[in-house]
C-alpha cells in the first residue's frame, strides 16, 4: 500500500530540487506504523484526469485494517503531504 504514495511523489513531484527534496519517513514499533511522504508539487506534470490511486489505497486500508488506521492528506498550493498511521 505504501508504494502508491511513493510512486505519486516521484511521478507528480519535483525530485531534482535540493532545497525541496522528496521526504519519506517510516517509523515502526510493535504497536504502530507511522509513514509519511512530503514532496513539492510539479504543476507541469498534471494529468488531464485525476487518478484513482488514493481512493484505491483507502479501500484497501479499510479492508485490511478496518478502523485501525488514520490517513491524513494535505494538498497545499506548493506541497503534497501524506501521513499514514496504522495500528498493527
């Protein structure tokens, strides 16, 4: 499930700006997985249609981890941030 967020960061983000690198963090312990991706948006690579990736990930999360996850997505003017916490 996490790969969708990473793929989107590289597909739709700016990856060659040293001042705004793609940031991927994963912290896990015996109780929780905390995953986040932050990337600067590349407005030139906009798809004509929006994808279904986020919707599909949320469906899979609900199937595999019903009521045991929190997904926070922030789509600002310049950056895209995704934070996922799963009770494991």
